C-alpha cells in the first residue's frame, strides 16, 4: 500500500492500529504519521515501530491520504475545527469514535468529505479485532478497499450500513466484556473443582478462543457445533440444560439489547458510548 496514513491521537486503540499496520507490513513505517499530545506514547511508537512522530495536527492533516481520528469523542469538535481547512483534497477521513454519527462529523467539517465511520474493538491489541466500516456517499469503492486493508491488518472487518452501528456495538464493540465475564465464571467453576486459578484461566480462555475459531473457519452453524459436543445422556447436555434453565441465552440477548439501546441514546446526545 503506497498511501500515506496519519493518526491524530495515540491512545490504546490508535496505538494498537499503528502496531497492526506495521507488523502486517501493510506499508512502510515511514508512510505512517502520528500526532499526539501524549509525548511519552508518541516517543514509544516512534521507537518501537519507526513511524513518523508529529506534534502538529495541522501539518499532519495536510500531508496524509488517509486520516484516522483516534481521539476521544469529546475531542472531535476541537480537533476537526483545527484541521478542517488543512486536509488534502480527497483525503479519506476515518472516525473510530462511538456515538458520533456521519452526519455530525460532516457538519463539523462544514464541507464535503470522504468519510468512513468505524467501530473496532479492543482485541485489536492482539491483532484480532472485529471492526465495522460505514462509508458516506462520497467514498469510492477503491477507498473502501484501502481502508479495509488497514482494518484487516489487525483483525477482520465488514462494511455495514450506519443504521446497523448500534447492533455492531452490541455484538462486537462491547461484547468482549461479556466474554471476559464468561471466561472468569468458567475459571471460577474450575477453581471450585480444585484447579489452580492461573491454570483455570488458560483452560477457559483457550476453550473460548478455539470455539470461536471453529465458527469462523468451518462456517458451521453454532447450534450444530453445540450439538456435536452433546453426547446422549452426557455431561455437556446436562450443562446445556442447566444453562437454559437459568436463562443463559435470554440474558445475553437482553444484555446486548440494553447495550444497543444505550448506544442509540448516547448518539442522540452526541456523546461516545465509553464502552
């Protein structure tokens, strides 16, 4: 990829994205520019990945082809006001902020822009993010493919309508928290069974990781994969029976719905979801 990629902001997600791009050899490190107020993080990124560290948002905006706004949602208005007259013509703006709509960002720039609203999740830190990409009407197919290359460098991504962004937040943006709770609960049960805590986390986490990989790589319906584990009159079907009795699936559905409802509410208020 020969595009110049710029980041404004070097927080956890921005840093994870920079690392993913460089580790995947998507482009040369000298084609990546990062501007940040956090001098320590900026110095760390420059040292570890050999990228260009920039202190000035305006100069960065004027030299990149793809600009990723990796600042907190409450900082968007200030940053956009600072850079909106300096972005290169046809620069693709990528937002990773929850709770700020395409329309709201377009209004902040106050001119036509090529904009892709995205929603990555925290597994980006280990190269296993799931991200949604929502382009506005000006973004070309070629530009979408270029941004997909960036997000695929630290996980997987799908292009979806912005109308689905709340569902995305429920199913992937916030769901790592639910999965961590599940892993913790599995480990607690193993500890009850006599296993050491550290070992219990290994067993539980690998079981979840392997199960997810089975779904992704085989394409087999999760219900069928579940059935394949359940032997007649066996231990697994007994556990499944108890999970159903306790409302396991209903609890997950209702939790995700609550997450989506909160996301809709916060978008209306113009705030980020904060996960």
